[in-house]
C-alpha cells in the first residue's frame, strides 16, 4: 500500500471494516492454499461486490478456532459504494459464521496493523460440574479445583512491559518480544470465568499461553510467584501449555482518533 498518506491518481478510497466471526470452522484469518480462512472468504465477497481483487489487511492474524467480535481490517477500492452499502453488500455474499458489522472511509494512510494502539481479548472458561454443550464452541471447559485468587495474584506479575519470549509460540521468530499488557481482569460469569487482556500488542499465541499458564496456577501445579522466573527464562518450555483456541475472542482493536479522521 502507498505510504504517502494521499489517495492515488485512480481515485481509490481506503475502507476500514469491523468484522465479527465464529472462528470454529475457519483455518484462522490469513489466506492459505486450499483452506477456508476469514481473509479469503471476505476478500472474495468484496471482489463479488466491487469487481476488484483486493487485499484485506487485518489488525492481527487470529489462528484457527479463535473468534472475533471486533477484528479491524482495511482495503483499497475504486468503488463508489457508501460505507453503509458496503456492510449490506458484503454480508449478502458471506456465510453466517462471519459478518461485517461496520464500515467507514478512513485516510489513505490508515494501516490496520501499524496504527493500532491497543487490543482487547477475552478468554472464557466454564467451570460448571457438567461440560457445556450450547456454548462448547466458545468456552474452554475446566474440571476440578480452580483457584481464582491464585490466578489473580499470578496475573499481577504479567501486567506491565516485559520480554514475553516465554509466552511466544515456538517456531515463530520475532525481532522484539517486548510487549506491554495494560490490564488483566477477571470477571465471574454464571457458569465460569472470563479473563480480559488489554495490551499494545500480543505475540502469536501469547494470550493462549498466558491462559494455559494461569490455569496451571489455578490447579496448583504452579505458584503465583513462579511467574517472574518464567518471564526471566525467556524460554517457551518454562511456561504452561497453550490453552485451546475456542475460548479466545478478539473483542476490540483501538485506534487513535487522528488516524481515523478522513479529511477530503
């Protein structure tokens, strides 16, 4: 995409979408050969609507089975459809496990990845005596003892700016694993618990590895005060297992007002 912050001579516009999806039957966000992905599915719908092949750039690549209530993405188009018309037209061409819930024109320079300044994730856990059926695609069922207070004490060590190499999926090389988690909150729900994670960015599978580690604390396999040593190790093997994707949802991506203001 051009970086000069101006619309091209073709008169193209930059459109930001907010997208909701049930990730269960998608192989993640990113387009992959011979696999059904969110990016591929919505790009094809946009092509049907506009007659253009577009590249849909998302704020982050959710992996297979992870859901979204507020994924943000942008694409360039020469179409003259209004943002409101884009919502209806795209939704008319995609399946019922995904939906565009908002569209707006943004400056040509807007970039869904680079301009994001915060992301909010939620991880839902069911702790009821019997495994959930109706909500099974959206919660992780945990049997046995679950010490929420120990979880909370452990989570305090993760808030702030740290090198999160211990909470990064193996095989993914990153130049800088330093991230800032602004808050980790715990919310009691009728049949379990929701964990909320807000930060300036997250490494691949970072939230799921943090959840898996906190669950080890909750069941007594780790102590809350083990977390600083796990962070200091900068080694994936020091942390707990990766929690299943079904409990994780990208709730919101936040952008500063100034990067969203479309000046014509």
